[in-house]
C-alpha cells in the first residue's frame, strides 16, 4: 500500500464515490484505481489495520499528519476489489440496504477478513446467513442457497448459523462437490464438502440430525464431527 499527499487531480482520472462528505482520504482501489472518498477517522474506527496504517510511522500516516487542510491524501490499494470495498464501507457507514447476492457478499467478507473487521460486520451480516429452512419439503434451490450461507457463516464466524445450516445440509443432496470446486477458496469448499459427507453418515447412523460445531470444524484433525480438545461449545455436540 502506498500514498500520495494530495488527491487534487482525481477529477481528471475518474469519478469519486463519496462515502463521507468532505472526507480527508481517498482510497484508490483495484488495478484501475477506482476512487472512494472517506474520512480517515471512520477508517480508523472500523479497522485496526487502517488505524495502524494511519496512526503509525508509515507513508500513509505521514501523509495524513502533514496534509494541507483542503487536500485529501490518497491511499493506494491496488490488490483490492473496488466494488466490494465501496459496498463494505457503505454497509459499515449505514448507507446500504444489504441486498446482495452470494458472490457480492463473498467478495465483501473477503475484504473484512483482510482488514480485521469480521466482528464489526457480523451484526450487519445476520441477513446473509439466516434463512427459513423447510425440512418437510426441501428443494434443490434451498440446498444451493444453504451452501452459500454456510460458507458465509464460516467467514463471519457465526457459530449458531453454521450449526443450523450444516444440520440442514447433512441430508442427501447432489451438487456439494461441484459447489465446493466453484468456490474461490477451493480448500475451504472441499473441507466443507467432506465435513457434510461425514456429518450425513453420522446422522444416519445416529438416527437423528445434528450440525457441525464451527470451532471443531476449524480445528479438526481426523474428524469434523467429534468434539475437539478444549472446545467449549458443548451444546453443539451429542
């Protein structure tokens, strides 16, 4: 990440998306340097990564401390997704209605993890992982939607949603491996697919349905279903 001390020439290179009026920082995001104007205090408030960047002995911090009053600094973030960054900042600023599809939410949460904002976004993301699960008449569309939501519940560290959705997905269904391979993080996708198969076998043998403990899923060595050492979520186990 790099900065320049002024953003006075943005008008010649592209339109600026304003999250905060009169913001003192402009994020130049992605390979095309899409510009997003925001307040540095807001960035520091929502992200410890931005806080360290803007308050520490970094080029960004020096630029902010030495900037002229009417000239925002520019923070270059070439590796990030500009659309996802804009959506994320709008959500946390309270200016977005959260109506996003799975791919859009996935991109947003990927940035959240990078900038250490998972806890802050979790409350905003409840609608992304909650759904009405029809156990009596499940449909392929519901299973597909559930797969997306279990991925998001993992990324948001929502243990309750992860348990509930994994229980639903432990029923016989087709497509899990295909969905896993299409996930940008294939390692996570395949890990979830194997866990769903193990959970299905466990529930079939036990003649009742349980879900997966998120903490144990993350720390599993030989089994995704068995309770791992030092797990404190006893309610998620038989």
